[in-house]
């Protein structure tokens, strides 16, 4: 981020606006929604500024700017039509260490004013860094329609009882769970409908009940993060990621997806690199148990789907043994994502009436699979974790009956901007000239459906989807 978003306490904040035209008037209108004390300096004053200057927060000086106007202020807005004067004020204000904004001149802005959705005490601020103001207005319109005006009542209600909840519930986790139950339930409904007495009565009852629970019971959510593109997450996955206290994730979970996790959640990496198990599976199972028994909401975030080569079954078996409650949230498995984004339908009535998933993981330089069942005509075979064992996979499929000319594809980083696809045949793929360009994570797709790839390929990295 070039511009780091901050909310400044405006109580008695001394601000200066140089200029008093319609542009300056817009800044003055914004500041009057705060508690700032505003001084406006300009020789010529438009009608809007004259009207707004009637507020007790505003002091208007109808004269040219002087350097002494920068004394004892902390924030400066410059909105004159004189570019040379604007630059001069910017230089002097910056030299004094003041926050300065030259309106509509981003290079001369030490800070920029965001697009604001005001539901005080809830305030949402958005910025495009000055690069896409029209897009920003569009997004604000969308959010304005989605966020009800009466959400401000919930903000005020929460503010009213914040200290009481803090003194009643000692644990941060317990307080978070309590507030989430309030905001997700009928107490929030009573507040937004204006039924304050009922809301307070229910709130007091719920808080007393929460205080009797000495230990908050933890839960584990096994969440499929999909093949890589954050847009392919399910709604449930996103909701639970936003509620998590702890997130245990592997290397197949992209940074873009991790960005969607609740900001203050503890993130624990347990990824496995090719042929290197950095954290043994038993240790991962124990981590889930440990964090859950401490009362946390634990999200076990997995690339693809938890139950397709994700060892989700092993993890929930351990949770059951320990008496820990859990949920499983399926995700788009890597095979489905890779096939869809590479233009390779996994089934097609002219090419494949069945599809089978297998792991191509090497163990002792061999791959122990039921090769006769994989080398079937009119079938698509998808191999996970098979890049290192590619020569063995091609050799065994040919040995057990597939023609050397059978099409095969390698799909790297499916659904992301790093996606790369190469195609060939079982005979030539181990020596493909582009093979060295393919890096994990990559899937291998074998079968007649691969012959459709050039015709059906629709996704190109870098394009908008």
C-alpha cells in the first residue's frame, strides 16, 4: 500500500483550508462532519463557504494566505486556483512536518481524503490512491445500497455496552464470541428496529449466560480454499475465515486467499514442499486439537478440497477421538479448477465417460498405483502431486495399455495469474521442451479430453475474469 489508511481523532483538531471556492467548500463540508476546528483563508469567498462558515467550528479570514497561517495547525488543505501558490504552501507545510493535501494534485499530497460511507460511529473509508475515482464512486454507490442506514444504531449500542462486556468477560475470545452472537441474532434485530428496551433486556440476559461459561468451547472448521483464485471460495468458507481465531494453512493456499482471513487471527503455516514434509501430519492433527481445546475457532485452510488428497479424513478422525466439534466446508478441487480454466472438460461424451483422481507422489522412486484401472479407454485420469514422477506415470500408462499417442496436459497454478499449460502425448511429454518451465503446484491430466484444450481454452493469465 502506498497510502496507509488511518482514522485521525478530530476532537479539537486544528485544520487549515487555503482557498474558498467550490472545491474548498467540499472539503469544508467533510470536515464539518467531524469535530475539527477549521480555519479558512482566502481573499475571495464563494457563497457555499460563506454559508458553511456560520458553523461554530469555522473561523473565516477573507484575505491572502500568509506563512503565519500555518502556525498551530496540524492538517492543511490547499484548494486555490494558483498552482504556484499551492506548491509554495505545500513546500512550507511539509517542511514544518504538517499533514498537507493539495486538492486534485496527488503528487503534492502527504495524505489523501478517502471516499466515505458515514454510519457513525461506523465509518467506512475507501481510496484508489487517486488513480480510479470513477471506479471508487461506483464501489461507494454499491456499498451505500448494501449497508443499511440503521447500522449506526448497532454501532451506538455496541459502544454503550463495550466496557460492561469487557469487565464481565475476561477472555478476548469469549468477548468476541459473545459480540458475534449478539450481532448475528435477534438482539441486533431489536436494535435496528428501534426496540431498545427489548434489546437491552435480551442483551443483559445473554451476557449473564455468557459469564457463567468459564471456558469457551473451541471448534475446528476444515475449509477447502479451492484451486487458487479467491473468487472461487464458497460463501461459507469466507464467512468462517472471517471468524477464525487461528488459521492453520498449507503452501497451496495463495497469499490472496490469506488476505481474506480475519486480520488479527493467528496464522500457522504447516506447508509441505515437494518431498519435504516440514510438519508431520500427526503434529498438524495435534495442533488442531491444542488450539481448539484452548477455546479457539480454528480454520484448517487447505488448497482444493479437504477430502480429496487433503488428509481431511485423518484430521477429523483425531478431532472425534478428542471430542472436539467440527465442520467440513468443501472446496473446488484442483482437478475441477485446472480442467475448467485450461479448457479441458474432465468428461465428454465423445472422449471420456468417467474420470479418476490419483496421487502421483513418488515413494522410494516408485508410484504404487492400480495401473490397469487407470489405463482405461474413454476415461480421464488426473494425477495430483505427480510432477516428479511424470516419467513413471507415462511409462506405466503405456505399459498397461494406453496408446503412446494418448494426449496429456500439465497445468501449473490453475485458476491464477501464474497458470501455465503444456500439452503433448504420453510418449513425448517426459522430454517436452517446455517441461522445465512447469513448477509445483501442477496437475497432470491424461485422456482424449486433452485434445480439446486448444479449441476450448478460454482463460489467459492477465485477463479479467
